[in-house]
């Protein structure tokens, strides 16, 4: 099967969507599929104006990078991009949507109009009245299109259903991780200093992930926890708020116990998690929580917001502690920091019981999504595809 993934965000940019799509591409290639990626992410941050078309990425997939920044080309539709996708002769087009994904929305619209089996997966927790899905439904006429819709969690699926209407089926297609590989770290490393409680958070240093809010919460935890309990916070990741985070650490006098680890390899992240005591996910709008699932697989107690998708694999009091507010999160972190017995109990459970959301189930569910996409459009009609491309060309 020839699969074309369309994602505004892709490697070398690092984040949850980028990592998941890259892993999905690699797994599908191992299964024998011919996989391509269409993205507006440049090949390197230092050369944002360059485009590389059809070059093989490190995982062997063919990556087609288009130039970003053209309002007409990405938001109103690009005949050139639509034609490029059509010329790949895909069996299915799989578009990955975040909070703002003009390329993915445009390709989903045009591919479905061309009669190509088209699937869309929403990776972000969108507000019920947000800009992009209503825009997709009214301006770009995505509502009612023969598209197989999915979202990475039930929490993420609900606002999509409200916008697209009751007649549109939106299934849950969860993210996945290599559960066994992460669980191998259970015996690789263990915390060695019983007097220090190490808290780890992994994610982009961006507003939506709330790293500055985490620093505020951890400062309060430090005030609440007795001084004989040493705390250490490790922030893994990079992003647009890195300078602000570093400045806040200096201004608040937290440099002695907060580490900005930067961007780490997957192996380094696993080692960091295995040597930690608590994992914290401060984001409020967490649609799934891949990094939290990885930490849960290693065995760490998880502290996260109850509203987000982390609740799919964390039950309050069993795999971790879920909080409704930042104040609740402070209380959960302080409780775990001062209770070695509670940390041991949760870690013992997490190490003994493997979580769900491995790749076998994810690939099976993805195949079902593609089958539904094919059913919605039937066989591609070449005359209709040519007519649609001609209309797009004439609109330029």
C-alpha cells in the first residue's frame, strides 16, 4: 500500500506529533508499505527558505517538503501541492492535524475531492469553539466530506464531533509507544540518593506545555516540603520559551535545583526517567501525553491534569495522581515528595503492570481507519480527479 502522510509539523522539529508520525512511518515501512511524508517543516532550522522534495529521511521514508509562508498556497489551497500529492498515486492520504494545520486541512479537502481515500487524525485538544475546526467546516468545506475522522483520545474526539456534526463518525486512534523498550529501563537504573526526590518533565518548552507554570508550582512545592527533603527538577526539551524559562530559573533562585537538560535522545530520555522518582505533565490541554505514557512504562508515578488524555492510562491513586487545578497539582507533587511509601507503591504497580497503547494495536486501528476511508470514497475516479485539479489550477 502506498501511504502519504501529511503533517505541517515533522522532523527535524521535535514534539509529540512529529515523534508519533515518524514512528508510525517507520512501523508501516517495516510492514512493507511504501510511505511518503508531505510537510511544510524545513529540513533544518538554519535554512527555513529551502525546500527538499522527495528526499529520503533517516528512516528511509520519502519526505516531500514544501515551502511554507504562502497564505494562498496553504490556507486557500495550492494546486501545485494537490497535484504533487495526486501524482504520488496514493492508496490513502493520512492528514495529521494540530491546533493550526493549514497544509493538512487543505490536502484533506482536495484529496477527498479527488476521490482519494482520506483520513484525518486530530492530535490536539481543541476548544469546542476554536478557530481551525469551524474554519475547516465552513470555509474549506471539510464538513460533510468523505473523510475518515479520528482523534488521539476520547477527550480530543469530543470537540471534533461537536463541530463536524452527529452524522460524522470520529473514532479514537490513540498514540502509541514501544512499551517493551521503555519497560526495559525498569531494571537498568534506579534512584541512588534517597534524600533527593527527582521530578522530571519532558516536552517542548512552549506556552501550551506550560513550563513557566511548572516552575511556579515547583517553587511552591519547595516551600511546602520540609527542608531535609532535597528536590531536583529536570526539564527535558527545547522550544521557543527556553530563554524565558532560563531567565525565570535565575530570577527565582532555582538554579541550584532545577536543570534545563535541553533536547535529549530517546535513549537519554529513558535513562533520565529510570533514574527519577516522579513524572509531571503540567499542560492543561494535553490530548494524549506520549511522554507521560513513556514515563508510565518506565514505572514512574505520574502527576497530570485530570481533564486531559493522560487519564486514558493513569487512574488517580493507582498509576499516579490526577489534579483538577494547579493548586491540586502542587498538593499531589508535595504528597509524593514526602511519601516514599506512596512512590514505591505506585512504582511497584507501574513496573508490574504494562500499560496499553502499544504499536500492534495502533497499527491495527490505523488499518481500520484506512479501510473506512476507502469505503467512504469507493474507487478513485480519474475523470473526477482531473476535473478537480483543473478547477484548482483555474482558481490560481
